[in-house]
């Protein structure tokens, strides 16, 4: 049996973006995230720390997002690919269900790829008006 070469950054970038466009975020995590991934948000809170480590923590963070937000629309622009990193701009229209507040936000995600797996993700976003 021949070992497969890791997927290129461009391949990971395009496939992850396509899965996100299709609303298959958990499939993207399962397929492309390293078990030891680090995820960094622009800000943190008691409910959501700024930095999380490990694929289970990232799955939990995503589950929290989908459990607490009703999505009215979303777009994924890109990917914008470099040698070992890529970026995707997400545009979201959603309602935070606990408060009923609807908002739009734009978020830039920067992903770092090693050996065909995403080892780090960083998020930068506009803050919705209060």
C-alpha cells in the first residue's frame, strides 16, 4: 500500500470553503482539522474563551454556535490561498436565539495548514451594532 501525500493548502482551502458554503461545517472539521488544532477568536468571554485547543473543543464551539443562532443567510468568499495559510471571508445574517436579536456580521478566518490538516484557525470580525 502506498502512502498518500497530504492534501495541498489550495486543496484544503477549496474543499473547506465548499463544505462551509453547503452548511457542512462539521464535515469540514472531521475531514480537515488536526486533532491538536488551536482556535483563536478576536475576543473571549466567560462563555467562550478566546483560545481553545483540540478538535473536541472546536466541535463543541461550533455546536454552541449552531444551537444558539438561527441562520437566515451566509456566504463564504474565497478562499484566498498562500503557501501554508488561507483565508475565507464569511458573511452571516443570523439571530442570536437567547435574545432574539438579529444581526449581520462579516468575519475573516485565517487557517494554517501542516501536512494536509488545519492546525490553527484565527477569526477576525466586525462587531454587530448594539
